């Protein structure tokens, strides 16, 4: 049976009444979970997994429900990012860079509509790619070892150099602060405690959720309180609620490029939506941001991360279904769900459980379409959040932030760390330091250090392992080109335009006399 035959078999499973109901319910629940600051897809799937298992749902229905929640959370993460400048999850951090400025301009409705369409296109195209190219891309992902992953992180940092903006020094300082946060805890290789200050709670490092909520939510609360105390308001007018065709056409190539980037990065285990959205955004900034409008409310700067983080969902399913390797934290929980039903994920899964695998893939099409149909009419409802006065909005953000962090960690110490980081971030934002480089340094730094340690352990400390494989060499070349090519091109272009010769006045008079 070919791919189309298997897919039709999968739609037979996905179109069962109970599975359609679960896909729709999961899409709606996932959207709400994604919209709540600090929860995100990994917490949503973790919360619903024991409920689905206790309800006695079969394996295919359970996975259909959880996958719908996964996709819905990636859709919903944009809501608080655009309206409140508070990322709903890790993949929505980059969405704040242009989403929130658009909301402040009175374009919250078009921003939400465009993000929903971008998410749909990115998610749908990634599901199509999963359907037809999954096994091929799985072979590519398995060829990545620790050395290749380290160089991939170098490549990611190289692409992020385009995000330095008008204050490169401040952006670099922010990146270094993120890297410093990433090394807190026990060194996995030597067992040495690093920057824990004797606190056992920090032995495992600082939780990502604590960092992102502190840097964005708490600092935003303090800024809201400051503006309210000064008699100002940060609430923008809602304006129109739909994106225009002209704005959508302006973003079409951005969405397609970001989808490809998001899917490929999603295929690589351990990367996820946060890396995919960051690389897609920085790539688009290099390619199309000729006027310097990214970060100030550019629709293309919003469409790129939204398409990429949803495309990474389909990409993350490739190694999970074909190799049994989790492509993200959420797919790690989905692997655990398979094992609860005594199903061994891996290369034989397509042969041993074809109805299950293709049923889940077919259900992704249903969930993706359902999310678009649900989210576009809800734009008008979401934008009403902007009409709330600060005295109602601030307590709501506080409650959601504290509940999100405490429910994930169950620790009051995490709340204290979150507040400290929030106050520190508030001071940085007052000094015009961007927060995105901090969180990106934190995310990428941990991945880079872990893979560097593993690569050096494998090679016995020989640094040459980072340059051995063809993949590593290719990524090194790309990184160097991304960093130095713009400077070289600018010099070449400037060299082709001869500077006007400055002739001293005496020499000019003498020359004129000779001509006469």
C-alpha cells in the first residue's frame, strides 16, 4: 500500500465520531492553554495525558487528543505575546518582537489574524512534508551527533547576529546574561556546582518557565503599573479585526521560507519551536528588512516566527514516529504516552501499527483546519482584552504568571527567582536593553554546552571533532558566510563608487592657470 493508501486508512480512523470530537476539543483546549502565559504545549499535554489514560481511551484516540492540544497550544501562544507582550510559551518569545508593537499601533486584530493564518500555513505544510518526506528526513536527523549539534547552535547564534539592531553592545550583553543563566546548576560532566549560592533548588539550574515569565510577564506588570501611576495608559485602540489581502500577500514568501526553516529544525531532536522561530525571524530580517522596521511592528516579523514554530510541530513528529527519538519536550511526553499502551516507537512502528500512525497523521490535518476555523472568529474576542483597564489587567497577569510557574515546579523558591528576574528585567528594559537576546542566549547556551561536552568526551578532548563531518563543515561555512558576507558585500559595493577627489584650493587655481 502506498502513501495515499495509508493516508486514506488514517482518515478512516481520524473521521470516527469520537476521534473528531477529541480533535476539536483538544484544539480548543490547546488554544486556551497556549494563550495562558507560562503554560505552553508541554504542560498542556502533561496535564491531559493522565486524564485521557484514566478515562480508558484507546491509544489512537489518546494520541489524537494530545496532538490536537500540542498544535492548539502553538496556535494559542501568540495571543498573550501580541496583546500583553507576555509569551504564552517558549516558541512565542520571538512573536513579541513585532506582535506587541503592532498591538500598540492599534493593529492587534490584523496581527492576531495574520498569526493565525501563518500558523495554519506553517502547520499544514509541515504535516504534508511529514506525510511524504518523514522517513527520508529521519535518516538525515540520525546523522547529527553532538559535534553537529554544537555547530548547529553556532549557526543559530550566527543567524541571530542580524537581531542586534541599533544597539549591538546591549544585545550582546543580553545574550551573555542569558548564557550565564544557562550554566547555573550542577555541571553534568564534572559534578561541580556552578553559581548555586548554596541553594539546593538551583542544583538543576533555573527552569525555563521561571526565566521567561520573570523576564517578560513580571517586567511587563511593573511597566504597566508605572504607566498607570503616571496617569498614562498603555492600552492601544483595537481598530480593525482582520488582516488585509495586501498585508497577507506581503508576507507570503516570508511564511513559506519560515515554514521550511521551522520544519527542518523541528526534525532535529532537541531543538524545538523556540530555536525554529528565532532562526526564521533572524533569516527574514536579513533578507527583507531593508527599511529597519523589524522589531517596530512589521507584519513579516510576526509571520516568520508564527509559521516556523507551528511548522516545527510536524518536524518534531518525524524522529518521534520514525526513530522513536523525541524531537522536543512535548514529543517526549507523547513517546511516554505510546509506552503507556505498550507500543514501542521506532522504525517498525509504521509496519506494526499502521492504523495508529496514519490515524494520528490524518488527525493533524483535521486539527490544523479546525484551529484556523476556530481562531479567526475568536480574534474579535481576544482583542477585547486590550479594552480592560490596568487595574483589571495587571492582577489577571499576576495570577496567571504565578499559577503557571507554581503549577510547573511546585516550588515557592521558583516564584522568588521569577520575581528577582522580573525586577532585574524591568531595570534592563528601562535602560533600553532588549529581552529577546537574553532568553535566546539561555535556550541556545544550554544546548550548545551539553553537545560540546558530549562531543569532546567522545573524541577524548580533541577539538578537531567539531570540524570532521561534512555536515559540520557545511554549517561552519554557512555561519561564516552569514556573519562576514554582509560586511564584504557592503565594502565591495562601496568600493565600486569612487569617492569624489578633494582638491586643495591652491592646486585648483594653479591647474586652471596652466590650462589657460
